[in-house]
């Protein structure tokens, strides 16, 4: 069951309560009977297992791509030795 945080707008009392997703939000402060509002905060998320990181699925580039045959090397063209 999720834990929800509430804060009273009248007396600033802050509290947490366990509620199911289908329950209505609380509207009354247990201390002063004033109006309460939900407090939203950042939630930490942890991904466990394989497949979440780039290195988990990275394969060697030579394993998935067939090796290309090297082109025969040709010697560089000879410099012309024209004399004028």
C-alpha cells in the first residue's frame, strides 16, 4: 500500500498515511480539523537486472558485422620527371 504525505493549511501539521489507490484523499487534519493537501516529492527509482545500461547489450563490432576483405593495396603513382 502506498504512503501519502499530507500537510495542513491551517496549523502546518505534516503527517503520513497508508492508503490504497482507490481510496479518496484525506481532506481533514487530525490535529485541528483544518484542510489538508497532499505533499508531492521526488521519488528515487532503481533499475535492477540486465538490459538497463548501454554496456549490457553492447556487442563487439566485429562479432555482429562480417569482416570485410581488405582491398588490394596499389602503389602510389610515380612522380613524373618531365624536364622542359
